[in-house]
C-alpha cells in the first residue's frame, strides 16, 4: 500500500485512541516505519545505474525485515523515550504496525494477478506463519485510491470538528495553520450556502 495511505491510516487510528499531539505523532510514524525495509530499492537502483550486478535488496528484504510481529513489538518500543503516555503510545504504535500489515496483506499486489505480497508474520525470525491472500488488490487499484480519498476526507472533517489533522505530523505550527485554513474555508462555504 502507498506510504501516504499508511500514514493517514496510522494517524486516524492514533487520533481515535485519544492520544495528545506528540504521542499521536509517535504512534502515527510508527505505523509507517515497516516500510523502511523497502529502502533496499536505493542500492538496487544505484547498482543498475552504475552497471553493477543487482544486489536485489528490495526483493529480498521488503516485507521481510519489518513486516511482522518482531517489528510490531520493537518499533513502538523505540518511541517510548519520547512518549508522554508510554503505555498508550506503545499500544497505539503496536496497533498501527498491525494496521500497516493488514493493509499490505489486502492491498499490495503487483501488476500481475500472481504477484502477491505475502505477510511473513514471524519474519525475520521464521517463515512459519506466512499468510497470502489471493484476493489481494493491486497497490495502484481503485480500492487503495478510494481508501486514501476517504482517509483524506476524514482528516478534513477532523480538522473542522476537532482541530487536529495529519499535517501536525510535520510540526505543530504546520498543523495549526492547516486547521485554521480548513476551518476558515469551511466557514466561507457554510455562509455561502
């Protein structure tokens, strides 16, 4: 699934958990962290550009290193020194990683119907609990687009109603400016109707 969708979904979950801004940001970013194992694409591309043999890091490590239970236990723990409400932040981060895993299981198929991304739940420790779903939709399929649009609509709604938005993940002032802009625009639309 698209990292933007993962981040929006993680923020929505963290916001629903009632965390304050700082802890919400920690749990939200934790939900995106499993995709760090996709950074193997960088040396793969660099090797191709330099005419070197392809190390195939992306294919070997993406959905292997950080897409399982061990990472779901470890990644939220990395946020604990920075969290105010450590227990709730850890649990929200743990849930956000699992939401990421579920999202990838249902919506990360490649361009071909046989190009499924299985979930290696115990990886990198074991392949014993590997799950694949043959109904997995393409990463660029309409369900992922619809989910992203719905999460964006929810973010706008929360900006108007609660004064929060995923823009706060990039800084308090950025979030406040976004909320103020959305609320002002919403007020103009209400007055015009």
